[in-house]
C-alpha cells in the first residue's frame, strides 16, 4: 500500500501535536523511513528526474515542521553544526550520508559517534545536537526540520580551530507544495 507525502505529513502533524519531544520526533523518524519506501514519492522528489539542489516540499501550518528534498550533484562535507531551536531528521533515499555526532568538551568538540545512513535509513538529531554530514556526488535525501529554517540562528563549529560562530540559516522558501 502506498504511503504518500500527504500521509507522512498528516501522521507527523498528529504525532508532533500530541508529543513534540524526543519520543515524538523518533516516531517521525520511523515514519520518514516508511515514506522512503514509497516508489511514487521517490520518483517525484528524489529521482534522476527531480530538480537538483535543495527544495522545500512541505511546511505544516499547525506545527511548523518542514520537509525538504535534497538532490545533490556534488559531494559535500558540512562542518559540525546544530539547527538552533529546531530538530532535524535526515532520511536517505539514494546513495549514503556519513553522520558524525559531536560532543562539546572543555577544550572544544570531539566526535562522539559515527554512522552511515544508507538508502531507506533515517536519523534524528534533536534540538541543539551537534552533527556533521558527508555525502558523495548524486546523494539524495529528505530532511524534516521542526521549523522553517530561514533566518534561524544556529551554531557552526571549527573543531581544529576550537571556534564557534552563530549564523542565520538559509531556508528553501521556493518550490513549496502541500
């Protein structure tokens, strides 16, 4: 049976309205894995024919969560960062993304845990969780955030220099649907 973007968004709205805690977000993560098994969803948003780059495909008026599709042509490694007052769930559609969870220490940051998201896997980073991602050319994934990230203050770290700076995120306000 198909599990469409509309089904996922309805389920996520219901979950987060009842429990916007780590437990509720974990349930959203599990639903994202379910969405990634839907061939129609993948064909429309994370296929060879889908638009390249990042685009927001849904924003929930009731709870504020957003769904973004990433169809990346070039490889990328992000610096360690958080999502400010938001959480993020990453769901891999094509290829893989290597994830590193970082821990703040008295002397800066150090890696705490590393794991790989393969196609069909999703991972949760809660509010203020510091993480970095690295993916190869052609990676495709879906990210769900607790808020629309445009202008959201978040921290970006340079572990080698031992520095942190606060920046405002650039959101994906174009190409919205739903």
